[in-house]
C-alpha cells in the first residue's frame, strides 16, 4: 500500500468508522463529496485570485526575461574578437556579477510566488470550507469530503455523481465572497 493511500485511509478511516457504527434504524447517513480545487477555479472570487496570481507571476517573469536578455547580450559582447584581454576580463567580471544578481532575483521571485500561493491556498481553503459547511447544514450532510484530483492525491476512489456538491459549494462560495 502506497504512502498516500495510507495517509488517505488514516484521514477517512475515523469518519468511515463513525458512519458504519450508526444503527440501521436511524435516519440515513448523508455524505457528500466536492472538489475543492474546482470550487476555487469556477467561483468568481477564486477566478479573480488566480488571475491576480498569474498577473503577479507575469510581471516577475517580464523582469526575469529582461535580465536574461541583458545577460545574453553581455555574453555576446564578451565573445567579440575585437575586445582586448583587459576589456574581456572586465566584461566577464561584470557578467559574473550580473549572473549572481540574476540568480538571487530568480530565487527571491520564486520564494515570493510560492509564499503568495501558500497564502492564497490557506485563505481560500478556509472560505471553501465555510461554503461547504453551509451547503452541508442546509442539505443535511454529516460530512463533505474533498474528493481530491489526479494531480494531487485522490482521496475518494468512488462516489455516485449525485453525491458531488461541488457546483452547490461554488454557488455558496460566490454568495459568501462577493
């Protein structure tokens, strides 16, 4: 059994045990599934946040592209046969300094973007949970489980399509986050 499968079972196991231990004479247990990522991608506020993140990344990428072009031009200048050894050495030192600055900037930008992504995911995870809770309480579900997706970890292996409340959660999310 893979590590991810064990983690998923550890997370879902207690819920499954609680549901299976309920008496048969009681009301039917209602559980729903949703795709948290789709809620963010389909909701108006989620789309705006993703677009803002893309725009932020694009501005950083333009700066990196400009630095990259400057380095290429400097490298071509160094290879000019007309330069004296002293001039070549000076250009190589200049290139080395710019390359180090470029690498630092690239690393800084990557950290900034990752930080923004973590902040966005944290903020929107809470908002999606709030919307899912409203839907669950309104519809009488005892649990709403994130079904996951192929890119990360698939938590729910099978479910009936009628149990998927992703669209309802998107609508509720939009109501709560105008």
